[in-house]
């Protein structure tokens, strides 16, 4: 049985969250909406557009809430995510990873036919030419951003000169419309100390300025400078170079970002809206209980999950395989019994969401809706 078959009868029933089969991906609707409003207000106050990254939530329902709050569009990591959101009526999508494989380029051209405001990044003149050929065959046009390598060496042009060469190549393609540049400093997003993170971003922003200056001098001033993220949004807004932000995880706030001082205040500008509800399945040892959420239920790349309810906050978490994890604390096996509920803050929200088919949307202790993870698994 899928989540709707299991749980649809619980929607609207007071206290129904406690009856969910676990592990369950739980989304607090009021916290989600407050997070959406808070980031939108920050961007608007600085005169900067917000284009949230849908790779975090992979949800048409959440994307529509972000657009309704004032977002100019959404970002997608892969063309598969963009296809799903576009077919669900979400417009003005930017694909933030280069589309280079022949089959993917064909799909990109077909998507450009039916997706209003679609844009994509490029970092290679030869790939730009292949996209141009596919667009010509499909009688479609596409907005493009030049992806700039911020030092990760993952994607992006590697120098100001390479950016100018690519802009020149794009200008020769009648079906491509050069709109600007993308610059995402992924390595800096999770630096926990604010001052250290700011210093790192100031240095990288200086380099971005060199690329923008080279493009402008060559006759290609970018209209859009897009990038940033949840970890650096406050710094980037203060520095004033970006025209739009691509922050994504702020809607949920996973442990990786909760461990960071995001804005220098030492406080938390966003709330934890995403959780995994689990249950104790075995409690036969005094200092350890086993829960029903393991590798298949939580990401493994962001450290340990954190217990928020059902056990003391200092309780240690340890994976115990595909289906299970341990909660470790003195006498925890004497306090918790099999069947008892616990709630966890996820280590890294993006890959955790990709493990589930649905969000269980709650207000307080009541299930109010079940939303599909629309673009789950659409990594190609």
C-alpha cells in the first residue's frame, strides 16, 4: 500500500499524526509557509529576485507556494526535475546543471517548446552549438546563463577569458538568448562560523566581479547574476552582486544548516519544517533502543540525525543498517518501549526527500494533506 492508501483516512482527524505508519516524511505546513515568507521578505527588502531551488523539495505543491509568495521562478538541478514541474504547470524554470548528453539535449529542446520562461546553464561552446542545433530542429528558443566555476572544479567556465569566449559563441546561436551568469559557491555553504564563511564568500565574490567585468568589457554585460544558497544568502544580499538568489534548503532546515550561524546573529532565521517520524521497534538494552529508520529513510552524507521529540535532545543517533538505527543514551531502554514514537531532524534534506514518495503535511499533531514528492528520482 502506498502512503495515500495507508493514510488518506487520517487527513483532518485531530491527533492523526500519531497514527502514521513509520518511517514517515513529515512536513509542518505552518513552519514551511513562515520560512517561505521569511526568505522572500529578505530578498524583496534588498531588491533581489528569489528563484528557489526545487532540488531540495522536488515538489510542485511547494513550488507553487513559493511562486505565490513572490518567487520569480524555480531552479531545477536536472532536466528530469524540470520536466515534472513544467508538466505540473510550474513556469520560469532554470536548469542549474549543464545539459550535455545527446538524449538530454533533445529533451531540453522539446521542453523549451512547452515550458514558458525556461532557462539553462552552459559552460562549453561545443555544447552550446549542439543545443542550438536541437533548438533549431524543434523551432524553439532558450534563455541561457554562463555557468562559472567558483573553485569546485565541478562545472562552469574556468576563467574570465573562457566566459567571454562562451558568450561570443552563444551570440552566434540565433536560438540561444544570453541572459547572464550563474555562480554557486557550494563548498562555502556549510562553513559553520559566520565570519569565516563571510571571508570565504567575499574572496569568491571578488573573483565573480572579475568575470562580470570581462564580460561587460567584451559587450556581454549580464542582465542576471544568479546563485547563492541558504548558507550564504545573508552575506550575498549584503554584498549586493547577485540579482537573484537560488536558496533551497531554507524551506526545511536540515541539521547541516542548523549547525551554521546563517546571518551572524547566532539565532535561527528559519524553522525546522521537515522531519522523519519513526518508532522504537526494539528496547532490550538499557542504554540503547532500535528505531525503524535506517539508511533507506535518512541521508547518510550529512552526519547524524538529531532527535527532537520522544527522547532527550542529547541522545546519540547511529545507523544500524538499511532499516534501523540506534538511539543511545543512559537508561533510554528503560524509558522507551517498542512502539514508542520519536521524531528526527534529517541530516541533509535533499537526498532524504528523494527516499520518499510523499510528504505527510501536518499542522500541529494533525495530518492535513499528503503531497507527492513530484520529481523524486528524476536525476536524468
